[in-house]
C-alpha cells in the first residue's frame, strides 16, 4: 500500500534529527579550535574540509542516534529525498563562497557559515516546526554581526557562534513535540 505524501511527511517529521546537527556541531567546534591554534591558511582548509565532511560524519553518527540513514529496510519516503536535495543545495553554494574567498579569504566563515545554514529553511517547512527558521535566521544574523564586529577573529568567533546555534537547535529538536499521525482512511 502506497503512503500519501502527508503520511510520508508525518513519518519523516517524527524522526529524531540529531545526527546531522550533532555532526555540524562537532565539525564547527574543530574548526573553531583550529582557528585559535593555527594559521588562517590552515583555518581556511579546515572550513573547506570540515564542512564537506559533515554529511559523512552524520551518516556515521546516525547509527548511534537511532536514525541510521543508510538503513535500506526503511520504507521509501519522498521527504528523505527532498532533504538530501537540500544537502546538495548546501554543497552547491560553494560556487558563491569560493569566488569571494579568492578575493578576500576572510569572507569564508561568513559565506560558508550562512550559505550552508540555509538548508534549515526548507527543513522547517518539511517538519512543520519553527526550529529550522530559528536556526537559519539566528545563524545568519549572528554570523553577519560577528563578521563586522570581530574582523580579526572571524575564524574563531563565527565557528563558535555556529556551535552555539547548533547546541540550541539540538535542545529544541530533542524537546519538540512529534507530529500526530493523520487519521487512517478506511475504504
């Protein structure tokens, strides 16, 4: 029996969603500490390599959070596919970040930090919860403020601000109310 899109949306929304933000938190913590202890050159590479690794770390962590993204026995869900498209979108935004980086390398925490956070907006719509809007807006505003206020510490302040947002997001995700299943239609 094929599930309706609304049933698939409810099933998708009732997942835990901890692996991906947890992976983002871990990677951005590492990036922040690299910004403290290493040169800007190393910090730049940590952003490129680290943010590119978030998806792989989340695949690994999903086995421990009960989400297991690679579980082939789970029923197909169109919203899983849509979520992976938002991940692809986040990767494609490097086409914006790289040219700005080539002009001013210190723009990298700003561009990558904001652009990769935009995937949270469609996530909010999918799960019908404000957490994604909170994450994307707060992240964007905080990164922009820090980029202007702390130009000498962009490779430190911005990564740790992103960590703060991820921490709040994880708390919200853990405590949010799950979506109720729609009533079953009996024919």
